[in-house]
C-alpha cells in the first residue's frame, strides 16, 4: 500500500497536480503583470479543469481507444517521473540502476501521446500540428539527452539517480563546473520546447492552426492533456534542479532555497515565453541542430576532460 500512496498522493499524482496548477497560475499571473494586466485568481486552473470535466466529450469516429488513451498515457508518464524523482530526493537509496534512462524515456511520452492523439483525429490542422511536433521532438531530444549525460560522466558513469544526487552533496553541484553550466543552459533551451512554450509553441500555434493536435479534443480528454502539461511545468524544472543543482532538501531553511531554485527556473521559462515571438519550424530545427546540439557536445567533451 505504500507504493500506492506514493503514486496517487505524495509525491505522485495529487501532489504533482496541485503544484502544477499553482505553477500554471504563476505562469498566467506573471505573464499578465508583464503585459500590465491583473491576471487570474489563484484557483483559476482548478476552475478551468473542473469546467472541462463537465463539458461534452466528442470523439472522432473510429478512433475511440487511441484517442482516449493518448492523454491518459501522458498523465501517467508525468506522474511516474515525479514520483521517481521525489522518492530519490527524499530517500536516495530507493533508486535503481538505470532509473535515469527510464526517466528520460518517460519524459518523451507526453509528446508522443500528443502526436498519436492528433494523428488519429484525422483533422487536417491536427495533422499539420503532428508533423510539426514530430520535427520539433527530433530536434530537441538529442541535445537534451546529450546534456543530461554530462552529470553521468562527472559522477563516474553512474546512471542511477540516487548516485548523481549524493555525488553533488559530497562534491559540489554539477552546475558549478564549466561543462555542467553549458549543459544546464542547453537543457533550459530544450525544456522550453518540451513545454511547447514560445518561441517553440509551433505545433499548437493558436493563431495559425488552432491548437494543432488538440483541435479535436474536448471535455475530459482535453482536461487530462492540459493537466499533464501543467504537471510538466513542475516536473521538468524539478528534474533540472535534481540533475544540476543538488535537488531540494526538506530540512529547515534548505526548503526555502529549494523553492527559490524552482521559482528562478520557472520564472526564466515564463519570461522567455512572454518576451519572444514564435519561430518557424525550420528556424527551430536550425537552432537545436546547429546551435544547442554542438554546445551539448562541447559540454560532454569538457566533462570527459574533467572541466
């Protein structure tokens, strides 16, 4: 029953969903203040979620199973990642060999679920969004994985999350080295695309293709997709903090420092979103393939030589 509590309550679904909704509110509030608006109340994401749950769900003919399972798989994968990360942060010995690989794999599921769900809807605009999502995924995933292996190299080749965390506690944060700082910068660029935030909101561009892969979604499935995106707004920055900034300690004043680290990364992501225009898909591909990927490779080389 302990694992069930961890998955459903803390640090799993309920905890992650609550913080994700709070992060979504912070996103909308900060965006509003930058644009000289008041912004929504703190419970607005919850109101939106409940409202969507009460809406009629319309499912395209002949696509019931895949269409419904896509948002569920996205939500489950994000919940598992959050549970794994927080379990290791609280009890480093609970990790297992290769859990880093599992985490990286699960973090691709939300994008894959969006691709599959949009494809089976058979909407032309959804197909265009799916095409863009596939290209974007292929562009940022490689530098993201390369950059995430910089801590692995510096920690002696361990692919166990607990080992990476304890190494930072004993030897200093990975972000404190040149290779770690460069990899950290690469990862920040990649999570902007993973979140489909401006300037990389190309697959779901509302003014161009009306939410792309999500155009046929409504009611509960749309609510689940949105909730998983809000949860990613919490999980992805926490994963970055875990890998490069020593995680978050729940002891004394360390809690405030951990919260501050999360707010700094979240604030950076939001400010990039509100101060940049959307780029074209070819510009995004060039940015990640010819900009971020070589930089991530440089970080790997520096890590190998001990810098």
